[in-house]
C-alpha cells in the first residue's frame, strides 16, 4: 500500500530537518571562516572567528546570508514535488535515518574541533584542545572522505524535501573542510589558527555558563595542559607561511598570552575554591611560557622564512564557492 507522508511523520521529519539545517548553515559559515553547529533551540548561535580560507577573499555576511537563502530556496523548489513512500518497506532494509547521520557527524566533528563546537553550544569536549598534528589531520581527512561517501550512498529519494536540502548543504560543508585541510592545507600555512584554537577555547569557558564555574576551571586546566603539544604541532607544520599571516599570528599569540595572564583570573574571581584557582594559575603560567616561546620564534625564525605568497589561488576559491 502506497500513501503520502502522514502528518505525524511529516512533523517529525520537519523537526529533525530544522535541527540539521541550523547546524549546516553554521557549517557553511565554517567554510567561510565560521563553525558548525546544531539546532538553534538547543545550541548556541556563535560562530567561531577563524579566518581559514577567508584570508584573501572576504564575503560580506549580508551577501553570504542572501546567497545561502537563494540556494536553499532553489533546492527546495526542485525537490518540492511530493513523493510516494511504500509503507510496507521491511524495517531491516531501512537506511540509517538521516537525522542520526547528522548527529553522528556533528559529534565526531566536535572531537576534532572542540573550540568551534563549544562556540556553537556543543560542550562534550570542553576539556580538550585541537590536535593539529599531521597524523590527526590525516585521520580527519580520511574520516571526512568516508562521511562524504556515506552521504552520497544515501537514497535521496527516501528523504523528505527538507532533508534533501540538508543533504546537499552537508555535502558542501564536508567538501569545504576537505578543501581547507587537504587542498589549501591551512594548517601548514597559517599560524593564526593555532592561536585561535587556544584563545577561542579558553574564552568560551570564561564566558559561556555551560557548566558551574569550578567545573569550567577544571576544563580550562585540562585544555591548557595541551598547549605545549599544540605549539609543537605549529612548529612542525608551519615552516614557510605568508609573511602577513606571521605578523597577524604574532599579535594574536601576544593577545592570547595576555588573556591567560589578566582576563582568565578575573573571569573566575568569584570562585571560592582557592586551591583550584591556584591550580588554574599554575596551568596558565605553563601555557603562557609555551606560547611566549613560540611567539618569539614567529618574530624571528619563522618571519625570516616567510614569503609574500598569501593567495589561495583562483582554482581553490572557485572550488569553494561553486
């Protein structure tokens, strides 16, 4: 027996689609210098401040929003024709629900990018710092390619019209991250992303009341414990970056050091646990030493090896926006 979507299933699908769509729009912003997130009802709306591919091409936000709106409208029109679904399809052959695929993707993405995730309200990895080692980047690229294949294998005909829109957006989000990590390879040419990982991750915990203040202090301490490893990855990865990136990164690392010295203690001044605050100060001092040492390297060794080639190239820009 064939029948059109029942009201109950349509409502459930629409709710799931809204949750995914909000995240994918944030994810589209990630390709243009922002983050990725979940439902507007359950996730914060802030987008991260990283430049990524936007170092030499910037798109005004109002234009970006208009382009996204037009694209979504066009896709919605294409897929607006109702389809008939067989109600007798065996449950054992049913594909993995698209909403669950989206949730799995966002959870794994948060593992690789905890600071971006926290900025968008996903706090499962608030005690972790980004791992930009070459091995971790290779692992993420492999995962993204696997997700792209799984996404392409989904039977689009079985999705609701809203999910088809979300499906296409997610394809673009994954393609954007693959372009960034495996094409342009921002992690090899832009030291700013290393400074942003620290400052954004710590600042989120300072300002977002995602958990009680003492718990957030413990998360900051754990995150700062990974700063030496992040700095070591920056030294290994960034060897001949564009000079303008080095100059901006130097200023950002100076600012991050000042954040840990001055603003971080003030953010938790009302916490009564003195030993915990002492531990925070100790971890901040150790992180600052690693940051300041790398900042000195940026101002000398790295700057001397810097180049004037900062453009990402026409092919990469066209690939990003097509």
